[in-house]
């Protein structure tokens, strides 16, 4: 026994020693990381000697760490903007340029090789270099001044770089003007990518082999749309649906036989490229502007919240930039000079994605000898771009990108697709180079702002405008191809669908000082029914824009606070309408006495009495969202099988509404003949109500909320509908994750509410400009200005964003002075 006791004591001491070593190593690691974060915090007060300035620059930080930069001239201002942005966001800037150019594997290894290969095929680095070389010299000099400021910060802080550089054991290379353009291309890719939907639609439409069913799944606009170019409609009753695009019908009726693009190719591509994975989480936004005749002050109000993927740190960086002849404030893109969205002393502006179709896929003809067939039927040699991807801890990977006049062949990023498919994109047009941010930042009236917008190339956007003279306006911007033969929703296999220039700027949708005094967009259709130039086949769902107009129509005396209430509105007319329809189906289907149907009857009672608000404590919101998730597989899988997973359409919510509300009608009910089985009703269901009831049943069975003794009354929407934002590196360190991200938090709203949200998706900022009191105009982002978790401004804005509040962004010298907490002088 004594030997056994001795052995046990030794074992325990050994285990204790191992635990102590692990704790010591972990503690040392945490201390090292904490120290790295601490030493990377920027200098905020006093003076820094900066080579490259011609005169002193003052950087004042307000309560939220927003830099208010004042310089003696524009060159020094942009130099200082680069320096200060690098103080707070250098590692993010480096990751953004690497993400765009396809250089992540050099730092992160082979796990991101597929991503880098795709970005190299898309030729973003070459596009950025071409644009940088082609922009006017004045623009190029601004990029260079910004880059010089970034590079000075890097050179001065080699021993105090952000902790992420130390964790990954590398140093950033010098910044260039082309790097700033690369970061802009990230946004272009996010907002203008729709080619993957065309590939998926080709498969789905061929499998359906029924134009009516395809039209149901792929609506082009809706009766709910409220184009800003038309008079404000009566929103209390349905409007006629927009006419079907004849050109699209011609294309879909003349399809080639089905080509089996493997499901895995598209699924993996969407994941690799970071395309939205949750239904309704396509990049979008809300913006609106109200003329003074409808406001309490008599001056215009403009609001904008841009919906994007949310990240740690934030995608936006707030800044106030001032020099003689220049003063603009708002949100900037880390790594890009000037202000992207915001206001100056005379004009304010905001963006939403236009969703214009600026990409086409062409199935090329190759001879297997390095040649493609041109439009004249002659063989021409393919061009080549050789890309070398450096892979950390691995061998370099060479990618041979083949190019035709349409664009790069996408085949290197497909694993199974063998057709030579070229991507044509306005981004590849060497004649398009304009980035008119400076002209927008300095415009003093609508005429000057209009001239700036007229040369905007990409991404395609809806821009709303208000100025201090009381004018309001809207204009769609971006170069959109002219397609005389019509828009095409699938890969093109003929020579008739070639681009013929671009839609003239003055033919794009616009409105200036409309009689209604209201203008709003939210990614849904902006063209009138009789438009001469269709912009896209894939508009976003109409519910947010419709709800905004419902909130604005017929009201006056609007204030800033009411703008915030609209931005954070969580009522969903769609969800409430569908809730009533599902309740009606249950009433007509289930037994009123059977015990097994008690939960369905309880669900019906909750759905019919629900107020339509997607609040975190709502039981009905939980039921309707789970039911809707169950509904799509019930109708798609019988017709598409595994390819049902490919279905993606920005207006799928409207498609769902129309199918649910009218899917019970038989195929021949409108022709006066004998009724037949509804086209969307799968075998095994007696009628449409039985199918809808089964969707509710499956939604309840698959719901994440636990079954409790109180039945469905114990459910709540926020128990599973959450927001969770985590730092890409720090989330892997258990004791750091808790204070470097948000963790899972209950989240109100959904993708059809004005507050459009998902797990890591939603309003990336909220802005309201009040021309009666510019210093009281509000702006906030999601987390904070700093990317360093030890900074007081790393997550100080999170409670503001999460709780739906906001704060003023000071603009005048007196307002900035009253809110200054730190002052740094940059001296030559």
C-alpha cells in the first residue's frame, strides 16, 4: 500500500506540475498579448514630430475617440488622415488590401488559398494598379499623400505595431495609392456581385423546365415597390405589378439543355468569397430625405444606415477633416482618403446599393490550342496573366488566368465545372477610372454634387442628397451596361447579348425637389414601370422601402429623434401577414379536440393575435421565422432535390409571400377550366392549407427554443436570433475572446424590417443630418473607433448601436472644442 501511495503522490505532483506549467505558459502568453496591446495604443496628447508636413496639424479626439483633424492645407490634411487612421486601424487596413488582392495565404497559410486564387482570377490587384495609373493626377497625388502618412506611422512604430502583427509574426509592407483603391474594390465586390446567382438560376430553371414556376421564384420587382422617381403612392392597397421584362422572357424561353454545374462548386464558392449566407442578408441599406416643409425646423433631414457584414473592428472609421476650402465629416473606409458618406458645410449625402446588373457570364468557345472564337467567328489567342500566390509554410502556387475580351475565365476557381466561362464586369473596362470623392466632399450645391456623381463608376448606388439651401434630391449612380437585346439572368451562349456602351447618366433614375417632399430607397426597384432602360432583373425585397414610406407619408413636423425611431423600427408587415395566413391554415386543418394538435392550435392563437414586431421576447416571432425556414424545403426539394440549396434571390421574401398567399390557387383557376392541383403543392398533401400547417409543425419541431412546462409561451425570439461579432484572431484565445467581441446577444428585427439584421449583418452605421442644427446631427458605428481591445474606444459605441440610441458628431469649431478630450499636435 505504501508503494501505491507513493506512486499516487508522485502522479498527483506530476499532474499538478503540468497544470502549473500550462497555467504559467497561458499566463505568460496573456501577459505578452496584453503588453502588445498596451504598447500599440496611440499617442493622443502632446506633440509628435512628423517629417512630410509643411505646417502643424491638430488632431482633437472627442468623447468617442473620433479624430477631428485640422490642417493648414489639403496635402497636410490627407497626410495626417493616413497617419491617424493607421494609429487606430493599421492591421485591419493590411488585411483589407490582402483580402482584395488575394494575398492572405502569405500570412495565414493554405487554409485561405482558395480565396486568394479567386481574387487573383478576378484580377483585383491589376485593376487597382490600372485605375491608380489612370486617375487624374490630382487624385493620384491625394492617394500618395494619404499613403505617405500611413508609411510614416509604420516606420515610426516598428516596435509598437498592433498586437495582431506580433501574433502572426510579420510586418506590414509600405502602403501605396493602389492599396487604397484595392480596399475600395472590396466594397465594389461586396455590393455588385451577382454572377453566382446567374449560375445557380441556370441550373434551377433548367430543372424546373416551367417558365411559370421560374417566374414565381425569380420576380422582377413587385406591386409593393415605391420608386423614388414616381409620386408617393397610396400604400394602403396593392398596386399593379411591374410588367414582365420581355427581353428576359425571350432569353429564358430559348435555353440550352441543362448543364450540370455541381452544387458543391457554388456552395463552396459562396463560402470562399464571403457572399451572404443567411436569407435576406444581401448587402443593402436604407436612406431617405425629407424636405423642410415636413420637418419641425423647416430645414431638410437626411438619414442613412448602410447594411453590410459586421466585423471586429468596424468596416467604417469616423472622421472630421478640415483645411482651408475643405471641411467634411462622416464615415471613411480605413485605408482610403476623404469621407465616403456624410456631410460638409453645405451638402449631405447617403448611399444604398442600387443592385444594377453590371456583370454577365459568357460561355466561350475554345479550340484547345490556346485560342478563343471571337464575335466574327475567327480564332484569336487567349491573353494570359500569371499570378503567383505565396503560401505561408507551403510552396508558392502559380495561377494561369486566361482572358478573353469579355474578361477572365473563371475556371481556375471551379473544381468541377469544365465549360470556359468568362466574367464580364464594368470593373474591367479600362475607360472607367473616376473616383469623385473629393468633388463630392467639396460640393457646395446640387449642381456641383450632380457633376461629381455623373462620373461615378462603381459600385452602383442610390444617392440621396440634402443641402443647407433646402433642396433635396436622389440619383442612381454607377456605369450600367446598355444591353439592346435585353438583360440576361443566366450564362450567355450567343453573340447577340453584347454590351453597347453605358446608360447615359441623365437617363438613370433621379428626382430633384419632388412635390411630395419625400425621397427614400432601400435597394428595391427604383425604375418606373415604363422605364426605357431596365437596370437589373434582381431587385431587393420591397418591404423596407415600403415601410419607410408608410412611416413618412402624411406626416409633418419630423425631428431627428423620429428619424432614429424609423431606423430602428422592427415591425414586419410580411411576417405578420404570413402569420395570419398560417393561423388560418391551421384553423382549417387541425382537429379542435385531438390532444396531438394542441400545440398547433396554441401556435395559431399566438400568430393571429401578434402585433408583427420582431422583438426579442416575442413568441410569435419565433414561430413565424421557424415556420418560414421550414416552408422553402417543403416546396423546393420535391421539384429540385439537392439543388434546392442553390436557390438564392434578393427578392426571395416577396416570392415566398406570393407563393404562400396565392399558391393554393390551381394551375387553371384563371382560365375558367376545371381546377387542377396547385402547381406548388407537393404530393402527399390534401390541399394548400395542409402544406402550410405542416410547415408550422416542422418549424415547431425544429425550433431551437426549448419546450417548457408552459408550452410555447416559454419560447422567445431572442433565445436563438442573436448577434455575435468576434475578432478574427482574438476569438481563438479563450480568456481574450470575452472582451474582444460581443458574444451572443439577443437581437430584435429580421431581414424584412427597416432594422435589417442577421447574426453578423446589419446597419454598419446610423447617420441623420439635420440642417437646422449641424452640430446636433448624429452618427454612430457598431463598436468603436479603435481596433485595440485595451482602448476605451474599442467597444464604447456597442451599447449605443445595440440599444438603438445615437449621439451627435460635433462639426463646428466651438462644438468640437467643447467635446475635445485629447489634443495631439503633429509638427513638421
